[in-house]
């Protein structure tokens, strides 16, 4: 027998079971302000829902506060909503004791906190919080305690809350394992392709017939993107960066910031990049990421990308693969300078050494690797599509269950 439903009176909830109550967040949640201890580590709430010590995940890439003003204690089992990233799913239950900045809303409840966590994450993925945004930042929302307290929550009896939480714990774990397996498989395919490049463009055994030369000797020119700060505009020409450089080419349309047409022309006035140039990421964690510039339009780039223009001694296709070889990558990592944001200067890039066979041999190598790359990318694309479908299914499942549309 289908359960009896009723109109919740809330647009983003729709129909809910007849015996569920609708109440405000402030009536079921309690904001905490725990004291901090001398040996507390820093707690962070991540967008995947994990709330844990920074040291349990990674230690780089965070903004470090010199003064911990307003920091608060967090205990295992506390329900946490990130005030700035909650809209993207940064909502979870802490697994650790530590301290957190005041941007985290740390809460307790007499209801099942796992159920509330799933419920609040479901609203994030339905973009309910973005609808509450009152600022000008794109894709952002300041989830203050006041806003959380004003949210309409559909609350089932406590035993059903626990049953729902148990069900979602099990089902979401299954989905997460499937996603992790697909991600591991993708990395295995990428690792296979890297090993193939290493095998085909190998220094070992070729020194006698393949000259090893500095990159600067086979380039017609080298430039990088704009160094100085350029004013951003709401509508204009996309300003690309390392995030637009992918294994399959340059991807445009990833929420780039824009610059005026006048500034874009100024940045590209040197004639870089143009179709056939090799793009080489040279800043931070993207160092070594490489692809051909295969667009007919010349886009402006930030400093994070260098443009390598081959001369007649080397083909663009071969150069792009040679820059991805493990030997070249290891040279790049050894040459990088800087501490806060490691990077390569153009002179350091020109100093990297690569093997340079005959142009005919280069074409054969590039053809072989291009065929392999297309096959690998095809498989990876299928697996990435599966991952996206699993993530979408997980979000839909959580929403349907926490709003009673699917009975468990």
C-alpha cells in the first residue's frame, strides 16, 4: 500500500508523508560554541561531506590564519555546515576533536544528526541555498546560522529518521565504492598511457641514434600568459588558465573569468598562442600538463601556461608527447623554483632536455601514441560518464528518501 502523502507547503520539498512534521531549523538544531584546547588541531569541512582534521586529508592548499580569532571547539559527532561552501555539499558530521574557524556552523540536535546531515546535503544539491544567496559572488551563498535556522525541515518520527540514516549510510557507501573503483580504473588507464609514452620516447638505448638536446634549440619561440593583474569584466573574452588545458586539448567554458576585448588583444598581441603551439602548464600542481593548441581563435591566458612554438627540427605532435614523458617531467620537478607557488620560468623550460629523432621517426611515434591516446580517452570518457551518473543517482536517492518520496 502506498503511503499517504500531503503537500508540505514548501516549494523545494513538495509532497511529504502525512505523519511528518514541517518545522524550522532553529527548532531542531542548536548552535554550539565549544571552548578550544591547547593541543587542538584544525578541523575542516570538505565539500564531499567529510569533517575531519586537516592533517587527516592534506596539509597544503589551505589559507593559514595567523590569528585564530573566534575559533571554536569541535567534538566527534557534531553536525557541521560550512558557512561558505555548504551550498556545494560541505555538510557533515565530525569524526575528530579539534578547533574550527567561525565560518563553520557547529551544531547539536536531539533528532538523528545523520538524518539531518543527509537532509541538509540534499537541499544543497537541489540548489536551495543558492536561492538564498544575497551577495554578488557567483555560485556562492553565505550560510549563516540565521539562514540555517530559517530553513523548513520535514521531520519524520525518530525511529524512521534512524532507519533512513542507516539505509542511506549503506546505499551511499555502495555507490561511493563504485565511484572509487571507476576512478581507480581511470587512473590505471592514465598510468598505462604514461608508461607507453615512457617506452616509446625512451632515452635508454636511443642515445647513440637520437640526439638529446635542450628544448630551446628546437623552439622557434616561447612565451607565457599575462603576468600582471588584468581587470575582470562580467561579459567579455574568457581568460584561460591551466584548468583549461586537458589531455584532449583546450576546453573553454569552465566558468572562466573574462577580460575586455581591448585587454584580450593586448595580451595576445605577441601572436601567442596560435594553432599548432604546444601548451605547457608551468605553475603549481599543474606543472607538466600539456596539450596542443588546436583552436582557431586566439584566447588570452594567465601566467600559469607557457606556449612552445616548434621550429623545423621538431613536430608539434611529437613535442607534446615528449613533454609528457616521465624523464621530462622529472626534470621539470627538479627545476621548479619558489615555495608558496612553485613554478618554472621560461628559461628553465628552455633548459629541459628531450630526445629528438628524425622528423620522419617523430611522425611515426606521434601517430602511434595518438591512436593509443584516443583509445584510452574513449574508455576514460565512458567511465567518467558512469561516475557522473552515479553521483547524480546518489543525490536523487538522498533527496527522495529524506523527503519521504521513497519509503525505506
